[in-house]
């Protein structure tokens, strides 16, 4: 007797979208036969790793429909995948939209789409509807999987198509995706954020936290390993809260242990990790793992306990330093990187000095530094004592200098020791060299043949510069 599989809503949606992709593919193929000209597309991505991963999904759908990727905006379909974490991210998009408008005058059949975090802000959508009427498709962060359906709608209706959801209704799996690299890949383990740090717009534009099931994650990673991927980056706004909202809750530490067992995967990275709930279990798993890389991105945002409280970060200067101490004991040559915001409302000289103090004590290998940007709708936007620009700029420069001076001379291994390196490509400055990465994320440049790209190979470290090594392939 044949069994009927009962599909859940996500699976039904996947089938629907695959049907539309196939329908469009046939139409595109027929057009191609008539004109002998393939339709082209270009995706421009702004923002974080999550957006870059989303763009791989967008590229996958467009490629399956039959569009061909080009690297300029002079294409038949151009899509901007936007970021809104800081105001200058918005300004970049508005600036470039003006240019797209001009291109569309020359090619009236061009389709212009905008998606991503900026589109989850209603005022932004209003502005685009009013001032950038040439935009064809607008959608947000929760419905990328619907891209083919939205293109179909636009082709038939000839009107601006807007599809926005305030929160995700389901996780839609198994749609096409076109990865940027053959040997390393990002894997979403969760979406959204529940932390509501008071400066941050992410929880409003990416919605509440949702974890993918461990089965889906492991099956995707197995498939990647089969395709030759050796390094994966697990992605989430705060990976440490992974699994809390699953039907059968599980921790990030135990997910990592399952990922570690996937044969073929040799390196595991993850981001981002909130210091608030980084568990001792996770430190233990990192310590005992031969695959998890010696690198942790641990955003501190500020070194002042008073400001951290106003930011709703739920840790203190002391507890952050204690966490770093534990990590360094467990994994002695761990490389630590961080994010820091300068000029959060009410930041005093003393608060800023606390940040400088933490930077000096930890010795981060590198840090992403940001001047606070007011995001309408977040609690910090209405806080008193916004810090004047001149003060922010002075503090920012001082911070950069301190980071440079205190960055611990990162340790990827002794000179003359042989270390494992993932060969990532041809050196950008000197095409006679290859560039690869050590487990702690430091770069190594060395002579080698192009067929090594994408492989993990032994490299002898021969000279140490401040932020990278020169190496050579040892004699067999
Ligand atoms: N202003 C400045 N920086 C911000 N970030 C998030 N929101 C803001 C804001 N409003 C920074 C934080 C976060 C990183 C991704 O962006 O440091 O970790
Ligand atoms: Fe924003 Fe805080 Fe969530 Fe990170 S943890 S995405 S900073 S709200």
C-alpha cells in the first residue's frame, strides 16, 4: 500500500515556488530561442553575513529561472539586498538607486527589485513608493523564498509589486541556492533576534528568533560536504540562543557536537556569539574539538557596565573580562575579535575610558568599530544626551589607535612550524602567491599552484608580519 506523505506548510510553499520557477524557466527558454539573448541579472549585497547568505539564495532562484549573472548593474534584473543597521547603510542605497533610475531609462524592460532589512521599515517603503517610482519589486527579510512568484506577478501586472511581512510565518527549506565559494559555505542555523539591545534595529527588521531543526541543518551540511565544502560558518544573530525555541530544545554546544561528526567538514566557524549567554559547555566543546576554529567573534559594544545596562546587553565589564579569561585558559592561542560602538547616548569620558581599558586588557586581534547611529523606533533613539559628532569622532580615532597598539601579536604558530592552511585563492597583490587562512583566521601567503585552491594543506610558517605570515609548502 502506498503511503501519502503529509507535507507541512513550509514544504507546500517549497513545492509551490519550485513550480513557479519551472514555469518561468520554460518561458525564459522560449524567449531565448526567439531572441538568442539570455536575460542577465546582478545582485548587490549590503551589510552582514546573513545578507550575503540570503543573496546566495536569491542568486540560486534567478539562475534556475534562466537569468545569467553579470557583475555590473547594466542588467535586465537588478536587485539590492539592503542593510539598515546604521543610517549610512540607508544612504548608500538611496544614492545608488538614483543611478539605477538612469539605467532604466535606457532599458525600459529592466526590472529593479529591492529587498532586505531596509524594506522592513515602513517609512523607507513609503519614501521609495513616492520618490523612486521606477522600482518594480519590493520585499523584505521574511519572504526571499517568494522571489520567483513576485517576478511572475511583476511580469503580468506591470505594476510595482510590494510583498512585506512583519514577522516570519515559516521556515521554507530546500529552495535553490548558488554558493559563492566551492570550498566554504555559510549555513543559517537560526533567524531573527529576541535580545532587543536598545540601539539595535535588527529585532524589528528580522523578527523573532527562530531556530532551524538540527536535522535540516545537518542534512544541509552533509550535502555541502558531499559537494566538496571543507569549511562551514554557522550563522545566527546570536548563536548562543540556538535551539531554545525548538519543539525539542537543544543547546548550541550540542548542535556543534553533531556538526563536528559530519565527515568531510574539516573546519567549523560561527557567528555571532553574544557574551550574555556563552555557556561553559560551549567553551568545553570548543576546547575539545579538532574542527572548531581558534577564533571567536565576541562583540562587547562598550566596556562600561553603566552603558551596557542602558544598552540592555545583560553582562558587565567584569563578567566580559572573566569570560575572556576562561576562554584564554581553555584555548590558549584563541584569536578574539569584537564590535564596539562609540557615542551611545549618555556616554561620558569615564564610560569611554572603560572601553579603552577593556580593549587594552583583552588585546583583540581586530575590532569592528562604529559610531552610534540613531535608529528610529529603538529605545536608544529617544534617550537623553545624544553625544555630539565632534566628541564621537575624537573618541573613535582614539579607539582605533588603541586597538592597533594593543592588538595582541596574534599567534598562528611558531616560525618553522607546519600548520594547516585552507587555501582561499590567488594573492590579490602578487598573483604569483596563494593566500590561505590559519584556523585562527590569520592569513598566510606562499608560493603554490592554483589547483590547491579550496584544499586544506600543510604550510610551513617562515616569517611573521603583524597581521599575516609568509610561508612555504614543505618538502615532502
Ligand atoms: N549604531 C552603531 N552601531 C550599531 N550596531 C548595531 N546597531 C548599531 C547602531 N544603531 C553595530 C553593533 C553590532 C554590529 C553588527 O553593528 O556593534 O554588533
Ligand atoms: Fe542587535 Fe543585540 Fe540582537 Fe545583536 S543581539 S542583533 S546587537 S539586538
